[in-house]
C-alpha cells in the first residue's frame, strides 16, 4: 500500500474557496478504483492548516491518480489558495 500525507496551509481570506476546491479533489479521488481512503482534515488548533491523507492500493493506482483530470486541476489551480508550499510525505506500507 502507498500512503501519501500532504500538509496544506491556506490563505485565511481564501479559506471557503479553498475548501470548495479541495472537495472536488476528494470526491474524484475517492471514486478511483485503486483508492483505499482519501480524506481532508483541518489541523487541530488551526483554522487554516489542513492535511490530505491518501491510501492507495499500489504504485499503479498512484500513477493513475496522478493523471486524472481532478488531480491535474488540483496541481494547476491550488497555488493561489496556499500561503506556503505543500509538504508531502510518501510512505510504503506492507502489513505484517
């Protein structure tokens, strides 16, 4: 399994637009056959920091996701909503 965690900090004045924009990414990603879980969370104690936590069946599922229209739209249009660059952590997970 592939796990991807993305930390995002939005510009306070764009919070509502950011949340609507991300909702489209979440809905599209959850519908993908290789997706095991895809969630967007607001960080505790912060109004403008978020995390996307993704679980994918395998690398092929991640590769497919990276080419989807909803993810390509995210890449092309997320910049104006963010106060800083996203922080991305990628992890391989194989249950014992």
